[in-house]
């Protein structure tokens, strides 16, 4: 049945249609028994949520989607970074520990021996290197060859007459060698050391009484004294007026100490080695 609504103004826009559809009701049978159709529902299989952490990390997170009249459990598989492999350190491991069936404690002694040998070798090499470095530093700070050549000098004493003093150069400094007479020796030995500024006996300053060997540098400010001069007949420093006797001991003036006696020895009666 079709019904069309007509109107003067809305007739072009309004149109309705009616359709009669059967309701599908079956007529009652002659037996008088109505059979109901059995509805069978298919059970929904759900995956257990309690998965292990490792499986969850491998397969990726789980996502549940639901709709009208149905629910669906969807497993989303992780597809990123699947080309990265687990690092292999086999090339860096010793052969004795590469077998997974052998305990590492069984090869511990051999591996410790290798470690001890390696440590000892490194220690020896380090000690030798340190020795070389220290030797080079000390060598660079030591005296040069020309200075070492003058470290020791030999003096012929027969060229120095009695009562005179000779000057020699030793390590860049003047050396006074005095050939003393018997009168000078007796005079210096009779001096009372209690009146001296730097008390020292004459016998303690010489190895042979007739030979006096002193460093020709004034102990005040490092000037060079004049031999056979001064009030006591020994040495006189003109810089500030220090007077020394024939044993090199300070007797008057600002100098605080006696003239220094260097190390020397007699090779024979007429040869003196200084240094």
C-alpha cells in the first residue's frame, strides 16, 4: 500500500511509503505442540592474562578489543628491533671458559698464573721505564763534561818555595796552597783557640804541617782574599777588612768562619791531589 500525502505547499517534499512485511509466525500445527528453536552459542576462547614477563616483553603488549555482543582478545606482536642480535664475546674469552659444560673453577689456577705473569711483566717494564726517566733527569741536572774534567787536579808542590803561597783553579774557584816555614808552624800551633771566633786547632786543618790548603773564598760575602797580607800574616780580604792567620782562621773582621779546607790527599811527597 502506498500513501502519498499531498499538500499545496509541501507536496514536492513529503512522501511516505508503507510496506507490509510478514512477521514469520508459524501457524499452530494440528498436534498442538509449539517447538522452540534452540539457540546454540559458540563459547569465546579467552587467553589467560597471567603471562610471564619474558613472554610479554617478547610478544609485545596485549590489547583487548570489545564490541556489541562480542569481545576479542588480540595479541599484538612486537615487530621493532627484531634485527638486533645478542652480542657475542667469544673472541674475547679464553678457550678454557668457552665450554658451557666445564666449570670455570676447574681452570682458575691456569688463568691466575697467566694474570700473575702479565702483572709481573708489566711491573718490570714499568720499573725499567721509571729508572730510565729518573736517570735521564739526574743526568741532565749533573755537571757538564768540562766541569767534571776539573773535578780533580794534581799539583806539583816542588814549584812552591817555602814561605810563599800559590793559587790554582779548581771547579771554578781559587785554591790557596801555602808552603809554611817552621816559624809559621810554631806560631799557629801556639794560638789559644779559646780566643778564636771559629775555634779550630791548626793540626785539625792540615795533613802535613808545612802545607796549608784552603779555598780562596772569603766566608763573609765570597770575595777573594790576598795571600801573605793582613795583620796576622795570613790572608786579607780587601772588600770588608777580614783578617786571617797563616792557618786560614778568622782573627779580625766581619767574616764569621774560617777559610774552607777542601778534600785533598798526597800521592807522594811532591804531588798533591785535590778533589
